[in-house]
C-alpha cells in the first residue's frame, strides 16, 4: 500500500497523542490509503485557527493533508478499537473500519481535541467494508455537525472535506471523499464494551482512568471515582439528548458505539431534523423497527447507559451484588435526570422563567397541539404571534392551541420573546435543502452547499432573502424522505 508522506512541519498544530501513549491495546497503527487526485471541497478556517494551526500554511496543503496523503509532524495515525450494540445486538469487534485518529492537538484554549479522518481507506477493523466514504455522506456530516455547533449543541466539528479523485462502489459508483473531524475525543460506550467483552478488566480500568482524566476530572471527588465517572457521563448524555429533543433532531443510529463518553454528538449518518412533529418519526432506511425514532431517544439513552454500567460493574464494587445495586440505583435515576434536562430545554423554548409545578403539563399540552405541525416553525412563530388566531394556519390543531394560549400567556416571562428567539432557531438543515445541496455537490457544484452551510451556521434570527430556507418541504417529499447510512 502506498504510504503517506511525512510533512516537514506541523502547520502550527501541537500534537500530543495521549490515547496512543496511554492505551496500548486500544488501537492499531494504520496509515491512510493514498488518494489519487485529492481536491479540497471544504476547509473550516475558523476551526483551524481555534486548533492553533497556521491557517494559510495549512490551507495551502489542505488537499494533501486532509486526504491523508501528507501527515503533519506529530500525527500518528491509528485505528481505534471498539465494540458496540448495533440496533440492540452486540458486536464484540467493530472499531475504526473507515476512520483513523491522526492524533490529538492542544488547541488555543489548551483543550485536547482529536483530529480524525473518515473515509481514508481500509483498516484491520474494516470487516466486509471498503474503508471509503462518498462525497454526499461526507458533506452531510460536515453540514450537520457545523449546524449543531452553531445551535450550541456539543458535537464533533468538521475541519475539512476532500474529494479523493477515486470512485467508491455503493449501489452505483460515487465520488469518494475524506472528512476530517475534530472531537473532544472518540471514546465511546463501545470502547469500554470492547475490553469488557474480552474479559480485560485491567484495560477497562485504564480506560476509565483515562476518561476521568480527560473528560470528567470531577469524578475524582466522588467516593468511588468510577461511580463518579458513570454519573458524569450520564449527566452529559442526558443534557445532550435533551438538546436534541428540543431541536427535533433524530440521530438515527444511537448504537452504543456512536455514543460518546464526553457527551458530544458524533457519527452523523442517517440523522435528520424532524419537520412535522410526530413522536414516532424515523428517517433511517435501516431502522425498520423504529428503535431510534424521535420519541424513543430518551429510552435509548437509558438503555445505552445501562450497557456502559455493565462494563464498569467490577470497578463499582468488588462485591458483585453490591456493584449491581449501586448501578441500579443510578440507572433508575436516569429517566428523572433526563426529564429535568428536557424540562429546562422546553421551558426555555416556551419563554418560561423559573420553575413551576404546572410546567410539565403546560409543555405537554403545547406538544399535543403541535402534533403534525412543523416543529421548528411552531416554536419560532409562537414568539411573535399576537394571539392564537394568528397561528391558525400553521398549527394542525388550532383549537387546542387556542385553549392552551391563555395558560401560556399567564405563565410566560415578561421578556419571553427575546428568550425564545435565543433558543429557537429559524434555520435548521431542512431535509429537502440538504438533499439538493448534496446532489449538486456530487455533480461538482458546491454553490448550494456553501449557501446552505452559511444559512444553518447562523441559525437564530430571521435574515431577509432566506425565507425559503425556513420553510418545511412539501408533503409529498416529506412523506417519502429516507436517510441512508452510506458513508
Ligand atoms: P456507523 O454505524 O456508521 O458508525 O459504523 C459502524 C461500524 O461499521 C464501524 O465499525 C465502522 O467503522 C464500520 N463501517 C461502516 N462503513 C464502513 C466502510 N465503508 N468500510 C469499513 N467499515 C465501515
Ligand atoms: Mg460509528
């Protein structure tokens, strides 16, 4: 296999690869496959600066660096090992089958961030896959991650997208691409499962110590730091899923290998934003049972955290029964913790200040009235409507809204409109727009993608001329819309 060249320089990036250094056994050395004719599609200059890079120097060589052809000094590419429950079934060995961790950099704020390639060729973990990714899914992940970041949701970020010049074989040949993403780390629930399933308790402990030091140092203050770690991951993930719910975001593949220890969203595959509100909404073509439907995400959060707890049991207590009791007490608390996070999000979305007993019912009744109505527009238009009648054309059930309105009027904060504008976006990546932009990009026209990225990375407040981006797709498109895992 053709080898990547070593660059004479680091482009200002300060690599310090703690995962490779501290966790031998959790990765395999792996060079990226050489791209034949790399062409830069996207470069996130602002993020490059945040990472401490010299943006001009990096941009000048970006096609080579972000295809994996040219390794910056300090990069040590590895494929990370992990396992995971996929749609409920356990796979003891998944791992980076089409991704590579280039290394970690210490950014301008002193934070440690992973830089990883996705679509850079086969690895020892590729199983039946080819290790490659196509332009469409790579740009989809780019767009979704950047939109989520702009919406204030913890997420991996996109640093670059490069077309490789080669084709990848899917249902039809597609142009190949590599995504460079940046995350607090790529530690997943599945990373813990990998070692637990192999009976490597010592590695689970090392990994837990590593995760505490890197993401949740406050866990050390707990009587048992591993219980502290579990509680910290629970808190971070509950907050995250509550944010998704507030935005109508459906991850689509909440497998345990796609759930991070840091609490960031990763692995934007068949994800999408719901338009008409229906709790059972599923877009993913492979999610036939609706396991990861919009309204199921909170239960799946608990289920996934239970899988994490199982890997940590021996660290909770040497006595197995006691360990299980400790775990169960925490698992039973998750639904309540999630509910509290969700209520906080929903109160903010409705412009409520403080907490009152009837808030849960007020929120619940609004959601009933919202069923069938565009989620994003429903919240956005509520803020400036003079009365319920003004929204009669938008809401599928205007009578329910009219009954609810005076209760909301009595409860909302004096500055509700400003509060709501700060949390309810006007612009989200709408499915039809995303599909159009990706189809154009695949055909070589990046203009619609640039335009859409610009819209969704400034999601709050109406901007003149962008009205069409705020509207849901026509019904016939929405009904047939499916997303695919095809990265
Ligand atoms: P995902 O659900 O997309 O996060 O991927 C689940 C697993 O499948 C991971 O181990 C991936 O590395 C692997 N995988 C997905 N697509 C490919 C591919 N084209 N080549 C090799 N491995 C893949
Ligand atoms: Mg994944």
